[in-house]
C-alpha cells in the first residue's frame, strides 16, 4: 500500500519528475505580465501595485480587477497542470495543493514584481514624455 504524502512532501515532490519545467515557465509568464502591467502603471502615474492595494482605497477594486485579469489565466493553467501532475505522479488529487502551487507559481511572482517594475520604469517614462 502506498503511504499518503504529507502536504509539504507533496509540494516538494512537484519539483522533480514529470512536468517540472512548469516551475520555470509559469513564473516567467507571470513575470512577463508583471513587467507589462508595471510599465503601464508607471506611464499612467499609478502607485506601485502591491502598495496601492493597501493604500489606495478609491482604486483598489480597479487594481484588483486589472491584476486578476492579467494573472488569472496563468493561475488557472498552474492549477490544471498541477492536478495533471498529481494524477500522474501521486495517483491522487489534492485540490488545496493545486491552489497553493498556483499561488506560488503565478500570483506571488506577479505581486512581487509589478510594483518594483513601476518604480524602476517611472523615471524613464517621465523623461520620455518631456
């Protein structure tokens, strides 16, 4: 009989074996969207994204909608691919593990980079418009 993996062992098992290339590709796609959106935020004079979610109550809904629109497809693909991995490698389905993998592979890279990209490109955007 196969012993079930603990939650964290299951997460670590995803790093090796089938479909491990997604640990490079999915964050790379999330980073691409973060760069694109961060540059757009800088052009439009928006506050850095993650900070703005907490400090700009008036625009919070629009910011959440914009972020979700960009990262939702990558997040959903991360969940589906993780579920496929679970069936192939673990012979079980753990929806919570798939959600955690989706957050780690898509949402966290996006959140961590969109604001800094805004700050890094803001001086360039200002100089380009003058």
